[in-house]
């Protein structure tokens, strides 16, 4: 299942991270993609994607309410979100992870939100 929120290259990286985890490897991957609402304060840093359904992603979820958490989200559900000013969610085309997912989680919990 293809989604406009991730590129084919990002999809391959996300699936590779999930396959490594499923194979029992202890990994702390770099997030692959950042998705955000341009007219609200929600951000998703995605690190893996279920290869079976191609829709369930795992990563750091920050809904802008001061409680960022690790969890899963369906890409199809993200694609359906429209913010208060009628803007759809977007992929950050310039996002480059600078730390592993665990560090993003630690910093987000300390600050109450994803800071970069």
C-alpha cells in the first residue's frame, strides 16, 4: 500500500527497521520520517512500518498536549487528518534524524514535546 506521506525509499527503511526488530535484534533506529500538522501542534517521528499491512507505523507520537509517547499509528489515518485551518498533514521533506529514537523520546518527555 503506497501512501503520499512517505517515499518508496523511506518505506524501505521503515520496513527494514521493523524486520530487524521482529528478528529479535535489539535496535534503536534513527527515525526515518517526520510527519506534522502545519496548522496544529501534532508531530509523528516514524521509525518502523509493519511489512504485513504496509500501513501500521511505529514511532514517537506528539499530539501537542504535552504527553509525547511511543506508539503505533496508521498512515491511512494520518493521511485523513485535516487541521483547524483545513490543512492536511505533511511529510517534512527536509527532516534528517540527528539521534536515535530513544533520545528523541527522552528529550520529548523532558520538554513535553518533540523539539526538533
